């Protein structure tokens, strides 16, 4: 079990370092030191710093993809599927804010074209699943006709905004997103807001 544990330790340490220092500010030497591994082990498992970075990204994206597939296969209404997507996506981001910041930084800067394209392609399938759920609801009449891509951007943008700039909703309060209990309160607040917003927005006008 030692080697799998070492690999997991490398990924865990690297995620923290990438989040705090950025891609450029993190070296394989930093990762080795923080994870308790050696350079040869990092090269063996990942080949390079970019390999470590992409492994972290791909694991997170694939995990969410598996959740979306599971939701999409359930025999429930499009609205119930969408509510589950909102709940799970919000929880994933709010429980891994450092990772979200790291990925957002790479996608917004696009300084490494090859890496940018890999991340963008990996994420596109997840967006397609969400789009399918919304189009299913529009097709059966349970949702009104809306700009699906804009609605997805609204959902994800709201979650990202709270995760990266919590002061927008915590001003004049004692809530601190770095505190686990406060973060749970904020997460529930985001989920409740989005569910109410989406349900109201998608309900066909009579």
C-alpha cells in the first residue's frame, strides 16, 4: 500500500501548492518536499509537473462526470435532475475552493495552450450533460424556452463568485468561509438561492 499512498500524498500536496503558489510558482522540488516523496517517484507516476497538474484536474473532472451520468440515468424529472446537479456542483466547489481557484486561474489565463485545451475538452462533456437535462425539460414542456448556455453560466458563475469572493455575501456578518461550519452555512445558502432562482426562472409562464 506504500506506493498508492505516496501517489495520493503527491497529489494532495501538489493541489495545495498549486492553489497557493500558482502553476509557475510551484516546482516538482516543492511537491517532493511537501509530500515526503522523492523526485524520481514524481517522475515515475506523472512524468513532469504538468503531469501532476493534469492528473489532479482530470480526477476532479472525471469524478463529477460520473456523478452527472448517475443523475442523468435516474428516473426522475428534469427539474429534479437539475436540482441534484446544483446541489452536488455547489458542494464540490465549496469543499474544494483552493482547487477551484487553481483551475479557474489556468482557464482564465490560458498561458499553456496545450494544457488549456485538455482541460477545456475534459470539461465540455460535463457541460453537455447539464445542457441535455435542460433541453429535456424544454422538450417535454416542464421548462420554458430559455438560453440554456446563459443559464448554465449563471449557475456556475454564481457558485464561483461566492467561492472566490465570499465578501459579496458575507459583508457585515460574522461568517468566515475558511471556517468549516460557516462554509456549510454559506453552501446551503447558495444551494437554496440557486434552486429557488432556477425553479422560478424555468417554470413555464401561464
